[in-house]
């Protein structure tokens, strides 16, 4: 056995032989639960965890002591933003619907167009995947806006996304988003839906073909996902066909629902019921469904989630900054609904989301013991694995896939450490991520991602983002200039 430094491992490669990692804290899995070990030891061999616990008695090729750190299962992001859209600009520039969040009828009449080139669409996936690794996320279900798209996502960009995930070393569940329709606003400011059923079914067929061709690539890093965008943009026929296809392909389905007043009003107008009740009546509400965000689900809806095994992808930071929360994480979980975590924003900081969720839950319940840091960490690991029906993810135990995140605990901004998980939830952030192994491969170390120049990529991302901002008047209500759409926080002199 050789004692080495983490920096001597080859970035982007899977070490040969057994690698033993030790640190001040190890979060292993035992008897169905996470357990902490002081100075625990994790042994990785090939793609899998060989051992996680106290002292390992077998032979290893190398031993790496990480010191003041937590060795953790990699985090699972059920709704990982993978585009460079201007949602962040809308946050302090309201109402969002008039700033490109709902397409004006005048823009649609002229003909919507792709606001990014194929090369830009490919780059934004690669860049976003790298930032997920920087934040300790090892499994992701990418999500991107359709507001700047001609209609929906395309197969070529998802082939590029699959290639990027394989190159960078990120586990992904992929499938181009599709829809039957979209929302628009007319000249009087009234909202309407428009539909093209044929395009919806073509999108589903394209997604199924992509999954059949690419699922299983890169040694299993590439997995299939059906993503029929938002519930109000899909017809009954497309939803039935989607769930039948998911059963045939054995893949999860992610559908955004119960997430806002616009959806509630539109579902009542279109179908006379909530999304959960509508899907239940269609027999399209089942365990394959992962449903962001759930903040506008009724009590009856939550009962349907629990009865049919639907998982919620909880993005507390995005929800809270738009004025809504789950009502609540604790009470919904107590009713038997599985909850996984999602970031759905940039930067994809899961620790920040866990903190936002913890605070929102305690405020919603009006008591400090409504939920604890461990509950949200469970959601970010075990809850995500359950939603994906992947018991080999989200835990460190013999036989699990070697998806590992290492979080530093010696940051002077996080003093003192009481308990590693509590300390990271309440005082940490994604910048505490020291390294990430995915499928036993070292995918990220000290801010460096295999196969990616992050400094150059950051500059390219900013330039691409600025180019999109310049096009925003085309897709915004009454087409005001950029300066009127996005005002600075304070006057610029």
C-alpha cells in the first residue's frame, strides 16, 4: 500500500486497483440509513464501492488521507439547469411574463426562431455539466428553458449533451424536452394556449429513438428520461402516450406541475381540475413520474402523489425567491410522498438549496423542529435515488456505484464544525467541494474538471449569455428595448 496525495491521481481517469479514501468524517450507508464514521475508510475498486466503514483490513493499491473533510455520496439533482437563459435577470425585474417568460402573439406571428446556434446549445450543456461537478453533484436530470427555442429541444443537441457527459464524467438522465403547445400573451395582455399535436407526438418519437440509441452509453453514465415539459403544454393523448412509452423503455418521466398560479388557472380553463387530478383521471400518475415543484399542490393533490408513488423534485431556492414554498416539506413527507432535491438555477448549489428548504419548512410549520439538516441531505441523496428507482446511487456501501463527493471542512468561514452535515447545510456552500468521483473516475478536483478549461469556458458562457440578452426584446411583450426589460439594481452613472 502506498500513501499518496489526491493531487497525484490522474484527473479524468479511474485509478487502477483499490483506492482507499479516509478523512475526519465518512458518511456510509448501513441498514437502510446514512451513518457517520469518525476517521472512516472508503474503498473504491473499478466502478463500485468495495467497502465503507471503520478500518478496512484488506489490501489496497493506494491510500489517500483527505484530513478535515467529509467523504459523502454524490448529490442527485432531479432538475439541473443546463442552459444560459436570463431567468436570473427576471428575478428583480417583474412581472416575468412580460419579460420573455410568456411569448407575445406578435413574436409567434412573425415566426419563433432558435436564439442559439447548434454549437452554442452544445456548449451550454457542457458548461452546465461542469458546474454541476464543481458543486458535488454526480447525477443530474438536465432542464432548460424553451422560451428561446423555435419549438422544443432537438436530438442533435442531446447527442452533444450525451457526449459531453461521457467526456466530463457526469451521470445523466437525458431526453429532449417536447410539448404539444405553449403559452402566449395577446396585444391586450390576455393569456392563451396554442397547440400543435403533431409536433408533440414527433417530439415524443424523437425522444424515444434517442433513448433507444444512447441509453447505456459510457458504461452506464447515459440514461434515458422522457421530459414532456410543463403539464399545461401537453394534451391528454400525449400524456397517455408518454407514460406508455416510459413503461416500454423502463425510464422515468419528469413533468413540471403544481408550480404556479398560471398553471393552476390554465389547467382549470383547459381541463376543469388540478394537474394531479387530471393526470390521475388519465391513469398517467404513477411511480415513474418525477414532478417539480409541488408548491401549489392542494391537500387532495398531495394525497394523490402519495397514493400513486409520484416523487416531488424540490427546488426550494427557486420557489422561495419567487414567493412560494412547499406546504410543507415535513408534512408532505409525513404523508408518504418521496421528495428528492433539485437546484433548477445557476449556480447549482445544492447546499444552498438544502438551507433554503430547511428555513422555508420551519417557517411554513412555525416550529424549529419541523425538519433537520439530515432530512434534506437524505432528500438530496436517497430521495433522488428512490425517484429514479436506482438503489445503487445516493449511498456509500459495498456494491453501490462509486459516485463520491468530498467536501472540505477546514474553511475558516465554517468554524466551528459541530457535525459535518449540519455544518455544511447551515454554513457551507458548493465551494466546499474538493473532489468528485463518478463511476469510480476522478471527474473534478480543486475546481478543475476533466476535459474543460473552466476559466475560458466561463468567458465563453458570459459572451453567449450577453448575445441572448440582446435578442430578448423579440420575445417580450410589446418588444421594449433591453434597457427597459432589465434594469440595474441602482442607477448607473
